[in-house]
C-alpha cells in the first residue's frame, strides 16, 4: 500500500499546528500592543491607535485604488483627529474627521469616504471610548469580545465544519464558526465585566452579543471588499493573518457599534453609556 493510499483513510486534521503557531505569535504581539495602549491610556493609546488606524486605512487605499495616493491625505486627517481627541479637544477631532469624510465623498469615489469612516471607527472610536472614567473596562470589553469571537469562530469552524455561512463572500466561514464565535465572544465580554466589577445586566449581555455579531459582519464586509478587488489578503504585513486590516476588520465595526450604543444611551460619556444599564 502506498503512503498516499494509506493516508486516504486517516481523518482530516482540522488544525495545522504550524499555521496555528504563526497565527498565535502574531496575534500575541498585536494583543500586547493593544493592551499596553489600553491600560496606559492617554498618549500611549493614541500612539497605538494612530499606527494601527493609519496602516489599516493605507491598506484599504492600496486595495481599492492600487495606490497610497490620495488615501494618504485622508489618513493624515484621521491621525490629526485622533491626536486632537487625545488632547481633550474631542469636538475639534470630530470636526476634522467629518471634514475629511465630506472631502473624500466629494471626490465621487465611494470607496474613499467608506474607507475613511471604516478606519476611523477603529482609531477615533476607541480613542473616544477610552477617555471617560470607565474607559478602560469599556475598551477591554470590546477587545475581549472581538478577540474571543475571532478565535472561537476559527476553532469551531475548523473543528466542526458544516454548512457555509456566506460562501460567495467568504468560502471558509461556517455557521458552526459563527455560532461558536458568538457564544465565546459573549462569555469573554461577561468575564471582563465580572473582573472589572461592572454590574452585569441582561442588556449588557445583549450588547456583548451585538458587538460579537458586529465583529463578524465587519470581517465579512472586508472579505467582500477583497473579493470585489480580486485580493486574498489586504497585504502580507502580519504573518499568518495577511494584512493588519485582515486582523482588525471586525474590531473596527465593533468599535463603531460600541461608540454608537454608548452615545445613544449616555451622550458624551460613551463608556458609561455602554456599560451601565
């Protein structure tokens, strides 16, 4: 019996250990930077968000326009907005961002305002969320939900398999992965709230579910954009993940949703509006 024939009877291995190791190492480095910025806050948080959001937006521009230009101009506007917010001038930062989106829309290229808004949900959104008194637990909850959703979806999808979620958009994603990611994402968000001693409520659990779902929608949206432009990854910057945008696409939309919920419930005190119900 040949080696190939002998291998046909073996069960398929759901995980490639080498692939997992590379993905885990890359994710650990990015997570360490994100957590350092979150815990220190202030200019440390701004520095991390400026780099991540800028790379995110430049990858978007390169993907959708095959060039940094004119995307780099709007990237600079977003950086200015983040830095203004870090100094406490939130309205100035938001005005700069709004002006950038309006100018991008005026170019009549829809990908430009969409890309700027998408990247800003990550950079500007998390910067705004980190500012108030409860900013740290709020940001940690968002990070925990998104990271756990991503990991849970990956593991459940590989281990269980089954029907595809949206094969025309993302051929590898399954319903098992989506459900597994949702369950683990909610659990991670709840765990952060318990450790932070934030009063747990049914609404807060539902918010964790909403953030987990938003994370998966963000991932699917980026997958659709990549297929639209015939790309497998946003870039090859992050080993095992492709581009930085491939790693934080879900975090961008989840951050935007978190800011929206916080503002609708608590006004300018976003973190309190997000967490206290």
